[in-house]
């Protein structure tokens, strides 16, 4: 039941925080912090226990609607384990970020924050497609409230845009799941929505392509991939700093995880045919995101476009049909979540100090805020893929795996790493160097803010030096997911050979 508790602890903690918040904001914050600390401990314990012979670190299943083959089926493998730990880690930090930043309806805020973490955990652990869909929909609700209630001056339209994009795309995914279950019933005589049983389901070529496309579009919206990305910059810009840490670090990563888990394993032949289009979208996203990040004045929007650029590497990895690229994809998800959350956190810090996130309105802050400058420098260097930090290792593995079969796409994607240097240098040069534009006395990071920044920096450096924690085969990583994708690759190659 450890997987169930990983999901339910944030829900229980959030509900307790909501109730306690009616009497004491401090009690609400403390309950949320304790719940997320326990959740992180459970996630680490499940991961560190090692994978069994089946390749799963932990697995749980019980009937839900057995007449339709629907169950509560949870599983943690090498693809999901690092992301489950990441979700709990960022959830814990988000509570810390909100400690002084949220003063209204504190209990309800932490309920939504922890609900978002729980829904993310459920998506990452679901091995039943109906359960996956329910968790996917459930994530939209707390994200909507986090933006609509505690966001910036244009929070209403931003939250509504995010909700509409997410809801419309989810319907496409549900239709594809139902169609796949019907195809399975026609083939074997029984319905099922179990992910492991649906692997290898025979589907006619045209039907398989449309199912794959529906799932791809739904996931591409959340990723987000260009041109379905338009909701993300507004959501980032209007989100509160603490909620934004979750949105920047978690919400978009479930789309990347879904790409890895669903598209190629369930529809290998159709995905193979779609490879040129998907990789083209990936390269466009990498270059477009980096270029737009350079053009932004708002630091939160810069972080949003930086995330769009990084997620382009996921499309390359998934459709490269290469194990090295897939391992790099998991590492890119973790690394980009940490660096994006760091940039978003620093944007909140600067906004509280100066009342603005406009990069050009700030300047010469290094002498006044050396700790903030050092932390921002690490996050910017990570975003641009500096060797020794986590992002570089992931992007390098993706490019290496992609180059074996698609050298042109790999070379074009590498240009995105060059473009990221430009916006990272501009960010640091304008905000922390040059002439001081605001001479008001300003405090550097507090001990609490410093601890949050230090935790993110430590994670980026540690993973950058020891990427095998995420990518190594065997006891602690990439077990069942790698096997599923390897099987899909083999089936696709076999069909191509015929």
C-alpha cells in the first residue's frame, strides 16, 4: 500500500490544512509541511527498495469496475520513480515558498497545492488508463484555483485558458483509450484498460494512427509542444510563486511522462510513421522556446519559454526509438523541473523585493544580493546546459541517442543549447550586473529562501555529477519502462521488416 499512501498523504494533509486554516494560518502551513515531508520520505523509501524481477519497485492492484476491466492499478518503475520523488520534493519546497508569500485563505491554498501534488503522483503511478485519465482531469482543478484565486492581475483569463486547453485535450485522450479497449475486446474477447495488458494490442493501421494522434495531441498540450503551448506563458506569468513552482516543475512534466509511457509502447508502428513530424515539432520547440526566452522582459515568462525549449528534447527522445535517448528523457524531465522551479522561485523573490519581474527594470543587484545572484547563476547555467549540472547530462544523452538514427534532427536540436546560452547570459548580465537601476536598500535571501535555493542547487549539482542515479540500468532505474519501449521498438522494427 505504499504507493497508495504516496497519493493519499498529500490529500489528507491538504484537507487537514484546509480545516486548520480556518483557525490558524500557521497550523495550516505546518500540517502541509509535515504531510509533504512524510510523502517525500515514502517516495524515497519506495524507490530505494530496489526493483523486483518484474522490473517494478512497487506495485498494487485491486478491482474497481471489473466488468469493464478497470482497476486501481499502481506501479513504480525506473521511469516513474525519479518523477514521483521529484513531485514530493518540489511540493515540499512549494510549501516553504508559500510560507510568507500567501496571506489569504491559507488553508484552502495548501489544500489545492497538495491536491495538485497528489494528482501528479497518481498520474505517474497509474497503470490503468481510466485511472490515468481521472488523475489527469483531477490535476486541472487545483491548478485552476492556484492561478485564479492567488495569481496576478490577469489571473482569470490565464486560468481559464489553461483549463480549456487541458479539458479539451483530455477528451481526445479518453476517446483514444476507449477505442483501444474496444480493439482489445475484439481481439481477445474481454475489455480491459490495464496498461500492461493493452501493450501489443493489434489495431488496424488507420485506426492505430488516429488513436496515437489523439493521445499525442492531448499530451502535447500539457508538454507543451509548439504550437499548442500558448496557455503556458500566461499561466506562468500569472501564477503565484509557490503555485508556480509546482506548475513549472510538475504540471508540464506529466505531459512528458505520458509521451514516454503511452505513445510509443501502445502504438509503436503508428508512432514510427509519425516520427518525422514529431521530431520536427521537437526541434521547432527547442529553437522557438530558446529564442522567445531571449525576447522576454518578464522573468516568469522567460522561465516558461525555457521550459518549452527543454521539453522539445522529450519529443526527440521518445521518437528516436533509442534506449539512451529514453534514459536522457527521464533525466531531462527531472533536471528541467528543478531549473525551471529555481528560476520561478527567484522571480518571486525579486518581485517581493522590488514589486516587478521586469528584467530591464532591475540591474546591478549582485553586490546587494550576492546569495540571490549566486543561486540565479546556477539556475541559469543549468537551463543553458552547462556540463556538470543535471540538464547537460540529460540533453547530451538525448542528442546521442537521436544522432544514431536521425543525425540532422540531433544537429538542429544542438543549436538550441547554443541559443539557451544567449538568454542565460542576458538574464544574468541585466539583472545582476551593469548599473544599479533601483538604489533602495534591499535584503538578500532570508534563511528560509536560502534553504530552498540551496536544496534546488544541490539537486542540480548532485544529479549533474551523478546522473547514474536517474539513468543507470539495474537496481534503481529505468526497468519496466525501458523494457516496454524496447518491446515496442522490436515490434515496430519487425513490422517494418515485413
